[in-house]
């Protein structure tokens, strides 16, 4: 029997992007459960655990923080606890490195499991928005990082689903997470005493808020300009 050139392709191949997207959702659900149930979220518990772990506690904490960023579980208390246990310079380095590692891993996972589904199932309007985000990737990522109300984990996976270039994502993340990381670590290291530490925390939070407003205004202005040119 001769092959039929007009045969309909196997539909299982068309479902693979959707299956990968479902796998991404399952992965996030699992790590969220682990993060909420098994990771301590009390400052005193984390402090006791870190003291018992000794010098290796800093490395373990950094890896734990990186792993927890794969989950939507709250991470702010970890930053406060790190500042309380290790002091501002060391704790900031730990939280910053952990956040970078977790953000990179989340982006890669989101890109590998969800990007194809976005390209396969979305329409022309989403495709145009995706292309615009790709062109303005650095501004988009940096602006999102500086807006406090946008969850950190959502940005990580969401950026992987879009056309944002890896370089823009890396730079925007490396710069954008500095104020938030510094604010929570400084809060744990210095508290609310009216000393140098207090003003470091206040300055970091101020940069976070003002930077978010400025970045949001820039993004809105560029979107308006692109819409008027279309």
C-alpha cells in the first residue's frame, strides 16, 4: 500500500506542548506543597537550625533559599532570619546568590516546559504582546522585579514563558532583586533601631517603591508609544 500524502498528522504530537504545560503546573504545585509544609517559616526555628548547622549552615541556607524560590511559598521570613543570624553583609550575599540561582532555575524550567505551549495555543494578539516583551525584555523584567506586589516566583516562571532573552532576564533580575533582598535582610540584621541599619532598611525599601513606580511609568509610556505607532 502506498503512503497517503494527505493523511492527518497524529494528534498526540499536537498535545505535547499542553502536556508539558500541565507538567509545569504539577511541578509548581509539588514544590509549593513541600515549601509550605516542610520548610520552617518561623524566625526562631530558622535561627536555631542555623546555629546547630554550624559553618555549613550558610551554604545549606543558600541552597535552601534557592530551592524555595521554585515554590510560591513565602521567602521574606528567610531573609529576615538570615540577617538576624549572620549579619547584613554575609546574609545579603547568601540571600542574593540563593535568589539568583532559584530565579535562573525557574526561568529554565518555565522555558522548557511552557514556552512551546504559549507559541502553539495563543492567538495573534498574544503573539504581538509576546514579541513586544521580547524587544523590551530588560525593561520588563527590571520593572517587574522592582514592583513589590508582583510575586517573585511568578516573574521567574512567567518570564520563561515569554520571548524575553536570557541575557535581559539575567541582567534585569541581578539588578532588580537588590533592593528587596537588602530590605528584608537589613530588617533582620538591624531591626527598627534608629541607627545606620535602620536607615539602610528604609533606603532599600524606598528604592524598591520608587523604582517600581518609575519602571511602571516607563513601561506604560513605551506601550502607549507602540500602540500609537501601530
